[in-house]
C-alpha cells in the first residue's frame, strides 16, 4: 500500500473518530392495539379514553397512559389492512426497554442538567402508534406519546 494511501486513511480515521465515538440509537416503531389492551380490564368502571382540551388521552387499563395531541393527524384505514401492522403487548414493550438498557449501559450517556444519565424514557426509545378498531369496517391509527415520560402535558 503506498504511503499516500496510508496517510490518507490515518487522516480520515482521526477526523471521523469523534463522530464514531458517539453512539446513536434508532427509535423502534411500535404499534399497540388499544382494543386488546382494554378488553380484559380487571378494573370496573375505569375510563379508558377521554378527550382533553388539546388531545385524546388513552388509559391502557393501568398498564400505561398515552396521549395523542390534537395538532397531529390520525389515519383511518379499512379493517382489511389491520394485519399489515404487527402489534405488540406491554410485556414486549418492557422487554424492548430492558434490552435497550442492557445494550447501552454506560455507552449512551446524555446530559440533563449537570448529571449524566441514560435515556430510558419510552418517548426517547419508541415512535409509538395506538391502533383502535372503531367499527367492523375501519380502524384508526393514533401517533401517541407516553404520559409522564418527559413530555409537556
């Protein structure tokens, strides 16, 4: 290998090394089935969906609270397209969070104030959509945020 090529590779390595040292995490896109999450709710009379001033709040029967802001659109689709979306359970969400923690422990610090911390916030980890079957012909896909997870209420 000629000296010029080696010299070029060394310069390229030292220029890009700071960028390679920072680990970035690609957010997973997850779909949750609202109807499945609330169908066997053990709590009597629990409110699972309500309209707020600036959006819709969903209570997944005590497992999570999700929020869909009014300023973000929704998609209404035909029920025949429902099988396109692979929904996951809350147990699978927690497994994904645990996997992220194991994968990035002490490798993906972010600065928050003066402290160094790991991002375990579900809004940092996932792009989340909630699917609600509204009738026998249609379902709605809501882009949602996890409540009490670093978002403005």
